[in-house]
């Protein structure tokens, strides 16, 4: 087989001129759209919407192809593979772990909008705008936040009618816009489109009808309509009751949900029920008295309160009436604080922050409650600082609970690009912080100076 001949200089010069024209036109469109080159993209698909849109989008069927041809080979390479919908919203971002962490600083994350009209010139957005494969290197990006990256993207079409249904992108260092990257992506997209056509012959009802629509959609996602949800099958027989739940975040008086009703408890009963829920193995009378009043000898005060709590629970949640010796609940009782911990442990940081509506029984001075409150706050802050994306950390420090989290502010100043407009607010917000942190803030401020 004969070796491929290098392109003659005239051909390379011609392609170079075409690229410059393409990029100049893209920058002009970005300016016409009044795109801010220093702004972060917007998260256009929150967690719940993202999960639904992923599930119903035809690209979901093609992920195994992308996994096999691209994602399996990029771990540890410093490269990322992104799959976006026809509006430029990223649905999946996979690849090298450290690159993913760095990319969060420019909000190159699932759910973010990367259409050209939103962020200016970038491979995924401009490929969708022009409906062709595009490579963008470093400073060719319109956004200042992206100019340390290079990328290549190719649009994906519905083979039934040629409509645009999404885009596949490789982002990273200079290799992401190398000579072999564009042919690789074109071959991957061709395999995806072939798989989409083949899937319709295997299971015609599983994929949208030739418009790139999601299953059950009334129209193509291109039109802006959300997919219509399939009606659920009618259930016969009585519905299974939801298990009891205790809401204790952001309120001084807990709300017990049981048997289809919500009961607001007194402050003291809120503390008792929370502590019983937090220790399934139970409490001795002395230990529980100490956790409520800070005095192991307050057993005489504890017992009447437990009698009153039992009367309340007998009326609204008989299954929760506590037993004695030790004092414990006969069945488990979940709390909204447990849900926050579960979400954090699952890595769903944005959902966890949304669920953390406030401190745990903030008005309580019971030692046992204060301990639980502090433990939850520490777990929340540490998890977000260690693993959360930049946008979630920004949301955290803007809350009452995270406003004094100086380590989180320092981590954000480390992660955000030097010219990010978000840095000024972080530095200003830290001026009144502990003296030990001020040197770090001064260093961060100097990074913003010309």
C-alpha cells in the first residue's frame, strides 16, 4: 500500500485561509450575540432535567459506541470526551479524571450550555452552528476562560432525515485538535449514525420517528419542546404508604411525615425524636438526658417528656412509639439530614446542596443536637471542597452555612482562572476572614493584577 503523500503547501495554505475565515465569522457572530468573553456558561439543565433529558434523548442509545471508540482510550490521557444535544447543552462529559476537575473551572460539565450564541467560538458550539466538523485551538476560543484548551467536534445527524441531533467533542491539550482527531471523530459519528439506523430496525418503537425526537416526544428537541412523558400504567390495589420521615433542616420545630399527614412537633420533642432516630441501638436514660440537657442526672425531667412524646406518636405514627431500656425506636426513621449525607456519598453534590436547606434544628442548644449539627456541616463542607465542581462550590459559599467556609474560598481562588470575574467577589468576601487566612487572600488578589 502506497504511503500517503503530504499535502502540497498550496493546499495547506488554502485550508489555513479557510480556517481563519471560519474563525473570524464565528467571532463576529459571538460579538453580534453580545457574548461576554469573561463569563462562565450557564447550567441550562439542572440535575433532575438532565437525568430526564439524557434518558429520553436518542443519543443515550449511542453511548456504548462512544465508550468503545473514544472514552475507553482517554483515561489518564488528559483528554475529555463530551456528548451534547442539538442545542449545545452537554449531556455527558467523560474521560481523564484530573482533566474533568480542571474543566469544571470553565463549567465544561454536564448540563452546561455551550452553544456558540452562549459562549462564542468553541468546537462543540461552532460545529453545531455550521453543521460541520470544527477544530479550535487555544486562543482561537472567544471565551478567555477556555483559551488554555483545544478541542475538536463533529455534529451527529439522524440518518432517517438528516436532522441535527447532537455533537461529539474531544477537549484537552493540543492533541485534542491534532491532525488525526478530526478523522477519528468523523469515523465515530459515522458509527453512531449507523447504530441509530440499525437500532430502529431491531426495535422501531424504542427510538424517535426520524426527527431525532426522544421516545414519546411530540416534536423534535430542535423545536424547543420538551419530550412528552409516557402515561404511567394504572395501579390496582392500595398504594404502598411512604415510610415515616423527619424533616429537621432549617427549622427549629421538626415536621414528622407519617401516614399521609405532616405533624409539627414541639422543639423538645423534635430534639428527642431526632436523637432517637440518629442512634438505632438506643440510649440509656442517663445518656439521653445528658444529650438533651447536658446533665446525666436530669433523668427525672427526661421521663415525663418521653411520656408526652409517646402520646403524640401513638396518635400520628404508632410504629414509632419508643421502647425503653434502652430508649429506642422500634423501626428506622429517616431524616432529611440523612438524605443530604446519602447524596454526598453518591457524589451528587449539587443535589445535596439543594437538599441542605439550613442547619439542623438551628435553635437547639441540646449538646447531642449541636454535635449532629456540627458533624453534618463538616461533612457537607469537606465533601464539597474535596470533590464538587466549581459552580457548586460557588453556590456553597453563597449560602448562610458556607459563607464562613474560608477553605472553600481558597479552593475556589485556586481553581478559577486568573481573569475570571468570580474571583473579585471571593476575595472581597474574605476580607473580614480570620487573620491566618489573609496572606492566602493577598496572594490570590495579586494573581489578578496585571
